[in-house]
C-alpha cells in the first residue's frame, strides 16, 4: 500500500484546512508541528512521550480540536512537538468512524461501536 492522503480540516482556536495530509495507519496519534498546534488548536495541560518511527522519543504537548474528514466530524487529540510532520493517526480515524482499506489504499466509513 502506498501513501494515503486526504483533505482534512481542524477547528479549535481557529480553522486550518489541509488539502493533502498524510494518513499513517501504523501511527497511533495525529501529530502536528508545535507552532501550528499553538495557533489553531486548544491546549490541554497534558504531555506525552511519543516514540517516533525512526526510534527517537519526544515529549509532546497534547491539544484537542474538531477534525473533519470525508464528511465525518469529531473531537480528536493532537500531539505536537518541534519539527513534527503533520500526520493523521489511527486514534483520529477511529474517532471519526473511518478506516484504511489495505487492498484499495482508500479511506472507508465504518460503523461506530460501543463495547
């Protein structure tokens, strides 16, 4: 499966739209550069240690915002740190009732489940 890009918008302190943002089905969380997060999202008092794909561990600030992808909206967590590359992770996809089809490499809507 190649790279998957989608159009996404985030609403927090202000609105930011991405015409093409990468979805990483192996990433747990959505990440953003700290300067974008501080300008557009709502900061929480929380931080998290985040292990990156290259093996580094970074301390990230936690923000929240409403995200919209494929007509689905919901509140999402965003982890932000210096020099982060904007990526949508599985936590955001599941919140919005979306998943990646590994065969087609496209986003699909799923049912919401409460277990």
